[in-house]
């Protein structure tokens, strides 16, 4: 069943119930809204901008946008790009695209003008809907885009002259569902890879893939209609949206929080009575630091008891972080989720809330998924050995759009070769070791940075850490740790070296650099940026060619 039918079902069953809430603690403006059918509610905390819509309005807004696109000649398999920060309009627009049979193409809101233009061309986009934050970036490239590519501005500000207004265009469109027949095999969405090896690749999924992600998330975390999901990560990424899909499947409410400050997160959990929160590692670390320092106190929050699940994804999770978390929140269920945009986001591997004893593992195959770990010969390795993780299931991408070579390298006999190095223990739990391209080879020994990062993250003075290889004339590479200290922490290179004595000698960092660790919007360490900064690009290029 196509995912658009779930929206119709929620409208029938729960039409008057709140579906989405936008909460923006950083936005200050008068308590009024000029957009028809959006209701601004005075928030529990003064100064927190808040809007909400019901399932009825959600569906109506999706239908209006769908009918607008159809009126403009959009048809099945046309591509509609969405360039918005998280807001109340994002998901209705996304579903409006899907209802036409067109392909939704979410864009990273950090893209430069040139990256936007590149992605629009790669995906052969027919229309671009963009928000006010992107007027300047779109204007820079507007004259270079194909004349037939429609530019639609979504914002309350004055519409730029090179675009059409979403508000004006949809005002008179029908709110009835368009009569477009969809199947699970129809193309649905193009997501872009995070671009760690150059410009991003366009990842094509069908409706069956989206629907499977709903089932996976609900099967893993048992969402009910009464659960309230706090969504913080960007909606352009598969992670945030596909975790929300579990609540969407059962008609549960979601809070779209703008801002990642620990206070904002705990305020939202308490005020909105959130029961499920998906975090990235840096945000969880920041909450723990705020609690450790006394900047925030749990006793000051009235409604935290309903918070039942904290789960983390998008990157390896230090064991020490979860152990610390459970000292503050001993009644929380915890899960970690592994996935890629190529596997429609999180859940192809997950720890499972019942397996907290295995913290450190990414887990076991998710609902409806198969896994295997293979060596260079593409044959399965034995338990305990490191190899490349492969996954297979209904959520695997159809292809890299317009890139047959990359598709053939990544998809083989239905298996997705992830590029992640992993090992499986005797209990069947998979441990992520590192990205294949991030492996450091020093004096003939393979070193997996994630293992060292996890070890160093337990140091009481370290806020964040990244490990990369630096060139060395004798060993080829040496291990370097980029260490970001907690505010006010007193720590020297000698302290780090002493702490690392518990590691085997060949794994100990040979160089310690005290600096900020850059992360992208989904929380992943930006190692290409670090390699560029510290002169290690040639090593990686040589390894990738070998």
C-alpha cells in the first residue's frame, strides 16, 4: 500500500487530532499567523513560537499542493525538489508531491548555490520549492537553470521576482485528493548521499521502500496513537523522517523542534509530553554535560516520566555515553539504529530495546532485513572477523539515479554493499568498526578509527573526538586524534597519551590535536574536512585507488 494512503486513513480516523506541532524557541514575533488554516497556539513557555495542524489540515494542504502541481502539468516520475528548513509546511508539501505520482527530491539546507544547481541537474528536477532562507542562494543560480524548471517560493515574506508564491498558488486549489493511482512499485523519492567522497549521489526509492520504513520503525519501537515523537534532525534526511514514520503509521503526534540546545530539548519533552526522542550523539552529549554541570536540573521539569524511549542513530555511539545516560534516566528504553539513505534510512540493523546489555553493537538485522559480512572475495567471513557489511530487504534503493557505474558497484544480486566495516560476535550481534575508506593502514596494520574514538570518548575531559590518518614517510600513515575538550577542562597531550596506555601500542594515537570536531547536520564527523585541514587527502585518494 502506498504511503499516501496512510495519510488518508489518519484523516478519516483522527481528522480533528493534532498531527504536527512546530516549536521554535529561537523565533520571536507577534502572536498571530496570516496563513489560512494554520493555528498559532500560545505555548506553555513564554517566547516559544508554536504552530500546530490537525490531520485534516495536513491532508488538505497536501492535496492543495498536489492539485497545484497537476495544474502546472506535473505528472508521474517528474521530480519536485524541496529546499526548506524544518517547518510545519515541510511534510504536507512532501506528501503533496507523492500524491501526484511525482518524485520528491529533498535537498540538504546546507548546500551551496553550486551544490543546489548540481543536484537539480543530476536528478533532472522539474520544479524547486524553496523557503526564505534560500532566496539568495537560488537567485545566484536562477538564470542558469532550465527555463522550464518552475521556481516556487514558500514563505510569508515578499515573493522574489524570479519565483511564484506557494501561498497564492495554492489558495484556490482544491483540497480534495487527486485521482492518481499509485502502487508500491512506483518511484517515490530521491535522497542524496552525504557526499563524503565528492558531490552527492542521487538515491532512488519507490513507494514500497517508504512503506517498509514505516513498518520497520513501528515494529522496533511499538509506537501507539498516544505516543508523542520529538523530531529534531533535518527532514531532508531519511533518518528524521523515517523515525517519524513509525508514529505516522498509527496517527501519533509529532513535535518539530527548531534548535538543539539541551534546554530546548528538555523543555519540549516536558511541555509537549513527548514519549519518544531520537537524538544524535552530540545532542545527547550536550544534555549530559548540562546535567553534569548543574546548568540544567531534572527536578525542574514537571513532565519527564512519560519519556519512555531515547534512541540514537546516524553514527557509532560510544558505550560510555549510554551508560552515563542511563544513570540520569534509568527507566528509559534505549535503542540504536543503523542505516543509510540507500537503505531508506534507519532500521536495517538495530540493537533492540531489550538488548541494552549489548550497548556498543549496532545490533541485529531489523524487521524484514537480512545481513551478511563479507571479505575482499565477497564471501562471508567467520564470526569475529572484520569485513564489509551488506544488507538486503524491501528498503534497498532501486539505483543511484543517472549513475550506472556506482549502482553496479554498490548493488549485487539484491545486496547493498554499505562500505562499512563490521564484525559479528558469537551471539549474532553486529559491531560497526569503521567506514571502509576511513581505515588507517600503519606499518601494514589495519586500524579502525571508530574503536579508538569510542575508547577516548570515555575520558572525563573529552567532549568530542575524531581519529584520522596522517602521512608518515616510514609507516605510510600514523594515527592522529583530534580532541575537542569540554568547556573549562584542563587536559594535555601527555594526559591523553597516559590514558591510551590501555590500548595496544599500535592503536595509540601518535599525534594529538586539540581542536573542534566538525560534524554535519546528521551528526556524522566530517572527516574529509579534517583530512583537508591536516594534509591527509593524498593518503585517502591512494587507498581508494588501491
